[in-house]
C-alpha cells in the first residue's frame, strides 16, 4: 500500500506560455475602427468578463475587411466563450469562421478549440478527429504544446493509455524542467499508474517509455523503509542513467513510498457474537495480518511498539468505545454494523474513529469520525465510470427487485446521468426465478417488437415471417446479480438477441473461488473489483489464513486496509490528490471524512478475469477548458 501522488491530471501548461499564441495581428496592425473594440475585449478578459469580451471581438471582426484579421478575432471570441463555459456558442463561432488557406496558425487554433469543446463534452473520439497527429515545427511553441496536451488528454479519455503517455513524452522534451514540465511528468506517471497490473513489461516497449514504466512500478509498490526505497531507485537509476524524471518528482515518490508508523495504541470494535461475527472475524484477521507485515514496525532497536486491544461491540458500541478511551486508545477502528456507526456518529468523540461502515451524508458531520466501507453504491458508480470511459452513452439497467437492486440501480443511474449518459430502460427481475424472459424482453424492446408483429398480422389477416428484433439504440447493459444468477442472466441476454451488447456488473457477479469452467458463462462480462480478489496485490499477506480467500476475502482486505489507513489518514486529509494503494483499491478521503476507493476493472475471458486496469479519473461534462488562446 502506498500513498500515490501521481493524480494531477488536467490542464498543465503555464499561462505565460499560452498567453502569447493568440495568432492575431496586434491592435496597431488592424484597421483603425477595430482597435478600440479589441482593446475593450482585452480589458474585459483581464477582468474575467469573457462573454462580454467575446461580443467585443465579434463586433471588431465584423468591421474589418482583412480575412486573416477577421478570422483571428472570431477565434479570440470563440476562446473567450469557451472560457465563459458557453461551449455551444464557442463551437458555432469557430465552425462558422473562414480561415484563409495561407494561415496554418489560425487553422490549428480553430482545430484546438473544437477539440477542447469535444473534450468538455466527454467526446474524446471527436476531439481526436480535430487534432492532427503532428503539427509543423514552424508553428508557435505554445500552440504545439497545447496540441500535445489535448492529444494526451483525448487519447487517455478514449482508452489508449500508452498512446497518451507517448504524447506526454513529446511534451516532456519541449517543456523542460519548469513547473509545467513537472506537472506533465506527474500526469504521465498517473496514466501509467492507472494501468495497474495491466502495465506492459519494460522489455516490450521503447527505452524512453521503459524507464517511466519501471518508475511507475516503483511508485506502485507497498510501503517500505526509506533506505529500501532509495535502494530500488538506485537500481532504477543504474538501468536508466539519463532518465529525465524531475528531482522533485523523485523526492515526493520517496516520501510517499516511505512507511509511516501506525498509532501506538489502537482499539478495534467488532461484533464478536451474533449474525455478523464471522464477517467481523475476517476483518480482524486482515487487520492483524497487515499489522504484523507492516515495515514501519521495524525490528530490534528500530521497533515501533503497538498496543492493540479488541472490544466486543455486539450490544453497545458506545460503551465499547468508552472502554477503549479509558484504556488509553489513541484511535478506534470500527464498529462494523451500520446501526453501531450511527450510535457513535451521534456522540461526542474525544478519540478519532475509523468506522468500517458508512452512513448517509449527515447535515453536520462528526469531525472525529472517518467512514470506510465496501459500499455496493460505490461499486455501481465505478462501473458507470468504466462503461462511460469505454465509450458507451446509452444503457439499460437490469437489477433484482430487492433493496440491494434498488440501491445499485440508483447509484449507477445517478453517476451515469452526471456524465451525461442516457438510461433507455430499467427493469427488475425476481431473484427467486430461473426464467428471466419477461424482464429481458421488455428491457431490450423485444416485447414491443412482438406486439407490433401481432398487430400487423391481425390487420393483414395472413401469416407473416417474423423474427423478433431488439431495440438498436442500446450501447450496454448494467447488470446487478450474485454469481449464480449472473451465470444465468448473461447467457439469457445473449439468447434474446443481445450477444453483441457489452454487459457491465458490480463485483457481486464474480465468485473468485468458482472454477473457470463455471465462469465461462460470464465470458465478456466487465466488472470492477478490489485488487485483493483479482490477484493483483500483496498475496503474501494472506499467510495461509482461511478467511483471507473465499467468501471472507473482501472483508479480510477491508481489515488490512483499515490498518494502513490509520497511518495515512492525516496525509490523505491534507492532500486531496493523495492516494493510498490498498488491497481494496486506490483509496482517498473526501472533505466529509468518507474514504472512497477506485477499483480494478476486468473482463471475463475463458472463465478468468483479464485485468483492464484502473479507470482514469473522469472529468464531468462541461469541465472548464484550458487557459490560454
């Protein structure tokens, strides 16, 4: 586990570099009537009144007969409109601008602006269509930098991570060692980190990329003593002596990789009796396994002693918490049940708590309470991110008619619509049934097709050849199901003419202990799960413990990450970009004290999960454009 800093994606180029690439003649070179309007536009932009500046530029453009000047002013207006978040008007102005054939700089400015509009709308393929593969070296440096940055963003958003990284390698050579170069290197390493275990081997790529992949592997490792981190980096430097990694990036990598000591006195509140005692035991085993494997504990004179006490929260979590405080606990982990967490959330907490369940967002959060849970709603949102990242825009939803089904359907729908996606149809199924023909045919529009056939046959009063046809506007299916039902529903979707429609699901559909033969019915299914389950984390942590795998495996991983979070909570709180590379995923902390996680995604192939990597953080629709012209 490691706090991963390499998440600074987004606009990276310095304003100073971009300010000089307007590409239009100076006011003194324009016909006199336009000069006051242009100066007014510049002044309005300086005050942040971008929409008003756009009007001034358009007025000035209308008054000049010079085609090159007019095109430049119209592109100035389009840029100002994009900065004012009026992307539709910006696009319209740019598309209606006639750029003279002898003005390649203006042509590139228009292409870059249209690409930014497409990216703001989460349309990376459309953005790439506006971005030439290369541009002439004779064009202004700031425009060439912006071209590479936009291509890197569009390629990453379209799923071609390595191509995006290669664009950033070109950017790195142009940007040098300044702040913009450092930001670009952070973004480059972040893109590689998002591949996770799907990163290619260094021997399969060109040397310039191999050095960054090797560094990304070091950044992804578990916490180590600073000496061990330096040793890893020394081997890396020997293999790549001329690597351009910025010294500040290396320094932060060392700091983030360095193991942080856990609090010296820890109390763990778990229900040791009752229906969830087995789940609590799996959490306990994971916590203990992580504690005993923690390199920050040291050995001999360097040892960091930790006092650990367990308290039974089966009956009264608040009483157990009080006992832990009396015994000198510096931090409390647990409780596990949601009702017990609610009990602590309503109380005054002199000692901070990392709860292992999550409540709804309170109107007044308890500042001493942090919440870490394996919430199915988070998984549904993660799957929505993945489906959107894979390029789908119109989905149908099939979930059980249970509280669980309603929760995951609602979470998926909310995230999907936040991205700008469309839910075409939503159906529930009875998990007690074996034949799901009715909900599936309704979901896919086959029932409507059958009804049209019957109506036409009745009208014509003669037999007709008929083959049911599903609706053709469906990009993907979101499915929520437990493994046994998922292995029935996936083939039934294919049988009902949806074999070519991608199916996405939460981790509940995948049983890691099932055989490949049993999971072949899930071939093609895409889902997101924790690295621990997908075999992409520290397997030695299991130590042969029976609860580390099988049904309790996910809770074992929850316990392990709970231990590591104790040491890193302060860092996560003070650095919003920081991530803890955990067994349950990439973890981060929001301002309300809730721990979120990004999970690995995979696709079932021949009954086995094939890793796709982490889904890069997605920009919401309507994101602000890059600064500059």
